C-alpha cells in the first residue's frame, strides 16, 4: 500500500562522473541488450508537462473539470467535491523495480472546492453540517497519489514503439483530502472511477507518451524489441534522503536481427546510469560495446581503402575488437629524383628516381581495440613499397646502366581515438595527441660496383629520409581520415529514438569506458520558443515577467482563458513585452483561482504555458475546520514568492510539521485537550467552543492569511441547528433540541447568537442570518447557545460556505433530496 512509510536505512551517496566511469570500465553494463535508453524523473515530468500543455484546446484530450460528487467514507462523514480540476501527472520512483516498471504517480488538484460534511440522525431525521472547507488552487493543491506501471505499446517494434503512461492503469489511489488513510483511499476511488469514464470516452485521453522508439529501415539504429524497467536512484527509496523519489525510466533495446538481452535480477544489479553532477544529467544513452563495434565497422566502410577489411571479433568478458581480415596497401604519389657526377680522369654520373610508392597501412591480424576509454589502432607492416630506378655511367663512351632497387618499409602506427560531439550534435572520433607513427625505409643493397654506384648509394640516405617523412604524413592523413566517420549516433537520431514533441536530448558528455555512454539533458529544441518561467504561479493583481528565448528575434504575447471558460484574464499592456499583470481578486472570487493560457508567437513558432492565478500572497487550506479537543488536523499553505512562509503559534493549540507524505511542507494542528475557563465578560459559547486562528505570513513581507480552527469542547448532541438556504441569499437557522415527551422541539429563548467569523447579523426573533451587503467573506461561522442558567453544553455551530458555494448548491448539500443545482454549474 502506498501509504506505508519506507523504512529508514543508510543512503548510499550518488556517484560522481569519475566514479561512474570507473564502474563502467569494469565490464559491460547493458546485460547483452544493444542499448539502454535512460531518462530520470525530471526528464519524464518535463515530457508530461509538455504533453499536458500541448493538449490545451484539443477536445477530449485536455482534462476537463471533474464531475461534482459526494463520497461517503463512513461514520456519517461525507466529502462533497465541487468543480475539481486536475493538473498534469508527475512521476517519482521511490517504488521503482527494474523487473517491473513501477512508478509513483501524483496529480495535483489545482482547482475546485471540497467540503467535509458530518451527518447524524436526530429524532429519525438526518442533520448535516459543514465541518471543513477547502478551496484548491495551484499553490495550496490537493494531492492524488497512485502507483502505476509504465506501459510499452509494443514489446517488439514493427511500427513505432511507444513508452506510455496511462493514468487509467494506476492503482492504490489515495487523495490527501481525507483525514485518515481509509478516507484517503475511499476518496481515491472517486478519481479512479473518473479516469475509467474518461478512458471509455477516448482511449488516448488518459495516455501520455513518454518516448517513441522510431523504426528507420536500413539504419543500424532500428529497434526490434524493447523492455521497460524503472530504477531507483541512490537513496531514492530512503525517506528523508535528498534523493527521495528520484529514479529513472530504463528502456532496454535490441536492434533488429539482434537477440533480446537479459534483465537484471534486481535494482542493485544494474548500475544507476545517471551520475551526480552540479548540472544534473537527466538522460543517458548507453550503447553496448558489441553494438558500437558494429557501428564503427559500418562507419569504416565509408572509405574505399579500408572498406570490408575489418571483422568484429569477441574477447573474454563480453568485450569486442576489430581485426583486419586482409592487408591494405595504399598509393602515395611520392616523386623523387637526384643526380650526381664526379671523376676527372674517368668521369662518372648517376641518377636516382622514384615514381610513387604503395605502402601497407596494416596487415591481416592488425587490430582496433578498446582500451583506456578510447579505440586504439595498433597496425604494423613490413612490405616492398616500390622501387628506386638507379642509372649509372662511367666514362664518356659508356651508354649507362639502369637497375631497379626494391624499397622496403617497416611501419608502425599507434593511434588513439576518443568519441566527441561536434557542434552539430554528431558523434565523431577525435585523434588523441599521443598519435605515433614510425617508418623504417631500406633500399635493396644491389647498387653495383664503382664510384658512381658508391656515390649514389651514399646519397640515397636523403631519399630514405624524405620518403620516411612523406609516409609518416600520409599515414597520419589516413588516421585522421577515420575521424571523418559520421556515425548515425547524432543528436537528431537520438531525439527521434528517445523523445517526442518539442523536447529533445541536448548531449553533453560522451565516453567509452567499455560501453558507450552519452550523458545529457532534456531541453527544448533550439529552433523553438522557450518560455520562462514554465509553470508560473502569480498572486492576483501582481506582475510577472515572462521571457521567451528565440534565436529568430522578437515575440508577440497574449493571454486567454482555457477553452470553454470566461472571465477576466489580466493583460500584457504591450504585446511585444513579456510583462503580465494578473487579474484582480474580484475576478477570482467565485472560484478561488484561475488558470490562463499565455502564448508567445514568433512567425510560425508558438509556445504556451499555463499561468495559475491565486487570490493572495499567501493561500491556505483548509480555510476553516472543526476539530474536537485533543484531536489533530492537517494544514497547508503556500506563496508564489520564493521567500517561503512563517507560521505563527496559535493561542490555544499547537502546530508542528506534518509527517504525512501527501501533505508535503504542511503542518498539523493539534487542539488543546481542554478549553480554557470562560471569563465573565466572554460570550457564552466560550464555554464549549473556541475559534483558534493559525496565521501564516510570507517571509518576504505582505498580507498574512489565517486558518480558522473551531475547537469543540463539551457539546450536547441533542441541541442542533438545521440551516436552510433561502433564495435571497439569507439563511434560516432553526435551533432544535430533543424533549423527553415531545421529541424534536424548537429551543426556546434565551438563545445567544454570535457570528464568530464574518459579518452580517442573526435576527433574534426570526433566527435568520442576513449577510452584510457587499461583504468579501467567503464563509461565515455562527454559534447558538441556549442559556438555561446552568448548562455548559447547550450549544451548536454552523459553517456557512457562502457565497463561495451558491445558496441553492448549499441547500442541496444539506439536504440531498432537494436536487437543486445552481445556475451555471
């Protein structure tokens, strides 16, 4: 069950990049799969956010307002849910399992109203009262918590394969609005039923694609089969750890015509593929050494002089190398000529010439091997590369003699290649600085006799030196030519393979300790507009600055309602400037929040974000709650400002940080076990009821917000109010008690009426509450105390959530049989 708190254990520290690469050097890490596609919770949630925003305005795909409903949780408690609005799904991985793609899925409730109603039967009739009032927005959200398995659309890829998150397939639903685990579970069932209804309407409605594995015929990067797992980060399953909830989605991929690999036996069997860094890595592509060796061999075939000359050969420990299956000879257009003469009595002359040579680059059995995070070429050859034409003449009557002498070359090439990324995102080779080539040239020792031959031989040392230098340059050129291999592992291909939509991989670091690892981040396409902030929350009437990064120039801004909604949107006073002013508190009064679409446009490029407008600098939940002496209630508060909040200690009860995982950053209020004695001049209700306020201040300064805790002490259940909403907005407050003989009767005078919170008055004679005109309260608390001169518990109270809940809707809540629905709902 997802309500269980994980056991506290010692968290292992996240690995640094160097530590990660050292682990990778110990051996293959892909479990015989060709590739591992890894992206963490932040990347996954960014994808979900983008997908959610992309659905704005698409009928039957953007989450609508949830249907109003009532959830009975037992013991007379009902939760009335009105106009709830869900935000995007977000993943975490504290429950990850590499053998079972589990994740924790949470969705925030960013709009709507939630009333907790208590029903009890008195004199055979139901009496219902409001015990708590919550209004959700983006700052003080409710939290729906679920477990989920990620889905693979096709385990073998014939068409494009997708990694899906299907909200309808979630399980173990719990909603934070409940007071106990049982209530949270029962409220969770309501959301489960909503998702099932949505899916019946449109199967795509609840599905969010995380990645898309694209088939490309003729490419080495052509997936054939894949499997899914989720992997917990170091400390990700340890409550209290900075890494709690962190983890990754792992896609195990076998290319076409490859066999599927093995699955790790446990989370610990697989190295966590996202090492720690100041600028966090959120994605990694790991290519097995076997597969990348095939990729390199394919890349070498680009060059005619080496095409088809290397085979992949296995090594112990599932390592691989490339071995030459034949020798390779290349032509070097080396041109050389020299001449000399001498002798006085009998003159002599000689000439030497070379017209091109054909050296061997490597011989059969030479290797390309992976070593020290690089690919090393160790090539050696000894061969006859050509000939020197020697001509000698002795005496004026000698016609001269020509002889061709063989040129022998012993060559050694030691080159190291590391992988690097070009500015265009191409994966390329880089020749390391330790490149070394040696060439030893010798000429066949068949020069002949005489002064001419001896002098030619002596002067051939210049030929040897020049040829050795020329061959070294030529061999280096061949070695450098390998750097021109343009592997298919480029940024564009990776983006198609891993992700969809406007998000792409921005690769940062590539290395090949054994398998190839390409670490990077998920980022918007460089050709798109990037709006910042991406998930803004702004207080009503306040100003926020939007920016849009674009390489193509200025943008135009606009703000509009969500499809089907109406009302004030706020404005950009200058459409060419990102300075936005949110709508006023008055525009939020009916719903307590607004969500609006901000659009930036530059030519054909369009980008959108959802801006959430909340009613004040500090928003709280609940607004009001009833709690018995000695009991507790969860509280939450938030501000759109980064400075945080300060919670004041209440006068009667106590507050402390809440350990409920569904109330992150919240507090828990605990009422006193006994109410203080009433002072002589206090109202009578002080004997049994007290209003204990919890005040929350923004640390940056500004207006505070208050949570009203109505603490109930001694109270006689046989005295009760039955509020009845009137069409004109007033509320009747009949006050009843149980009589021994007559049953239900009206409580006689004297009754002391007190409006504890809010304005307006209760007419003593008619017992009707009339709200003050033009008041700004969203709820009122009223107490009635029957003063018989001796009793301490002849009291009742009522929370009137009006005008937040229209009077007709309030009447229906108090008496479901009325079945009246407010206009506009």
